[in-house]
C-alpha cells in the first residue's frame, strides 16, 4: 500500500505544479496586452458603431477606437498600447 500512496501523492503534486504554471502564464499574457483609453475630442453624438469611432480616432492619431458606456451614455474612446 505504501508505494501506491507515494505514487498518488507524487501525481497529485505534479498536477498542482502544472496547474500553477498555467495560471501564472495566463496572468502574464493579460498584463502584456494593456490598452490605454482616451475619450475622443472629435466624435459627435452617441457612439453606436465602433468602426465609425475607430475612423474618427485615426484622425486623432490613435490606431483604434471603440464605443463604451460612460455615465449612462455611449461614448467613443480612442485606444493605443500603453
């Protein structure tokens, strides 16, 4: 019985280490892909289409833009990598 218990304990420890490694790798990837947002100064009206928002943001020297709800209104926010 003793060798069987040791083998089960070793397998469990290996599984815990693998899961911990995967969780750590996932967190690192999320931290690298951070975007900074800035509300558009040129977009007028409610933001209903992120593609229109992105077009206006490109005129403001941002690579992309998307609609977000801010204070119960849809606003255009320009974004770039931080």
